[in-house]
C-alpha cells in the first residue's frame, strides 16, 4: 500500500510522543519510507535511537547539518509525500499557524507545500484556549487536516479533551491521504483562471472582476491529487507546477491549443472576455471634444466551444469542463449552455450573491453533466469546492 511513499513524521515534546513508535512500526510494515524529525523537547520523551531503529533512517533534530549542501528543511520537505505532526503541542501548532520557523520541524512545516496532517495532544485547558482554537482554525482553512484529540484521562492528571487520537485513526488518515494523492496520477490537467485583459491602447484595457482564485484552487487540488498540472492564467500565482501567464483571450486560446493534444482534463475556469477592441491603438488615445465616443468591439472566439469541436476530430479526447457565471435563472441558463458548448460538465455559479463567487474565498456551485445529471455543492471554501469538483468528475 505505501511502497515508494515517504511519510515525514514530526514529533513534538508531549508525553504522547512514545505512542508514535507503534505508528512508525505499522507504517514500516506497510512498506513506507518513514523519516522522523523531532523538536529538541520531543527527545525528553522518546529517544533518537528508538526512532532511528524503528524508522531505519536517521532522525533529524538539528537545523544546520554541516555535511549537507542543501538545507535539510528543504530536502526533507521535497522528498516527502505527506507530512504528519503527532503529537503536536500547542506551541508547535501556534508557530506553524504564524509561519514561525525556529527549529528544524517548524522550518520543514513552513517549507512544506503538500498534504499535512496534524494530531494535537495537550492539556484540556490548553486545547480550549482561544488562541489555540484560532490557530487550529487557521491551519484548517489552509487545508491542513486536524485529527482532533480525544476525551479521556490525561497524563497531567486532568480528565478532558486533549489526549492524542488513536494510532489507528492516524494510520487510516495517512492511508486515505496517500490514496487521495494518487487519484489523478498519470493525468495531465490543464486549468485556466482569471479574467482576460483586452487592451484598448498602451494604458487602458477591458477586463472583469474574476480573481482567478477558483481556478487556482482547482490547480492546487489537482496537484495534491497527483496530476501533472498546467495553469494558464492572467493572474500572478506562485505554485509548484507549470504556470503560463497570459493576457488576452487570444493568448489564452494559443496556450490551450499548445497544451490540448497532451491533456487528459481541461477546465475552463477563466472569465474570458466575449469581445475585444477592433483596433488596438499603439499610442494612447487622446481625449476628444466629443461628449461620447464609440469603441468598436469584435467577438472573441468561444474557446471552450472551440475545444469541444476540436475534440470531435482529434485522437486525444480530453474531458472538458466549463464554468458559467449567471446573475439570474442559474440552472435554466446552465442547461442551455452545456449543450451549446458541448462540454462534459458545466460548473454553475450564481454571481448575484455577494457572499460567494468573484473575489470571495468561498463558493457554492451546481455541477451539471452532459447527460442531464446535477449535483449541488454546499457553500464552502474554494479549495474544498475544488476538491469536490475534481472528485466528482473523476468518478
Ligand atoms: O458563454 P459564457 O461566457 O457564459 O461561458 C462560460 C464558459 O465559457 C467558461 O468556462 C469560460 O471559460 C468559457 N468561455 C470561453 N471563451 C469565451 C467566453 C467564455 O472559453 N469567449
């Protein structure tokens, strides 16, 4: 199940540290490569020698290793498929929430861009502290999975919520996430995002309010699910996959044409301008004495429709997904649009609502398929919606 996978376990200074020895044994039995990082405090509860023997790897504690040319926090982050921090103390949780990197474990956590699972364990009053609660909320909002502590008798003598969850639960979460990280492996997913920019002259343009966040969330989720990702976008994003920065609808069409024949899934989340100016002016247009001026526009190609038509005569037949933003009669308009465009799925967005959609961190959408099926996704963060969309189209 886990062969070829590297599980990076971060152990912090809590009494439950000794329980992680059993977890390492189970992960090794499932053929995982297990790497362990301890905070200096963790070594008060469990020895380096025990962890080294169980993991059959060096245990990292020191941040600066004279023998390595590459900083250890970067190489450990790069080689791991998943990072698990268990037990995670209130101290380490709070540092990670704020991006503090003052030891090897917190530095690796700061440099880690793949899936992270955190299993907290602490005194129940610490768990109920508002600062810790807020930091847990921050970590969750970044897509980090929190395996909540359980109620029970605590090592400090209290009875309450704070005990590390069971080793079985942690083991199952690792397996589940590794499976998830392979859902799209071997597939190339091309995603567009952002509003296109149609220049009028060197200083002015026509565009729209699309922030590109939904497409970015889709690209991140596809990457987490193991896909080779290409994001074609009008916005500035930084991510560990190929990003093609474009401006106009025509640029976006060119980039898509280039990627088409090697794509397995194409998702058009971009808000493409329907029109561009007929004549771009090389010089800044001067103000005239007229009270009104007319800007002549010509239609842009419907890229999505064009891709669906191209697919009919192509050997490569990628799955094609479109988006539609409607301010009224959402489902009715979306149904007409999916057959007009010829795509496999259409993700319908209601832009009359101010709490979701354009610029917002959240979304609520309905997925329509070409056979008339429909699935509504309840309001959630764009990263949760992105994951649900990808899981649905991959079924
Ligand atoms: O027709 P409408 O603009 O509502 O369609 C939205 C969908 O079509 C989106 O997926 C968008 O990326 C795509 N589109 C396109 N080319 C256009 C306009 C929209 O590919 N010129």
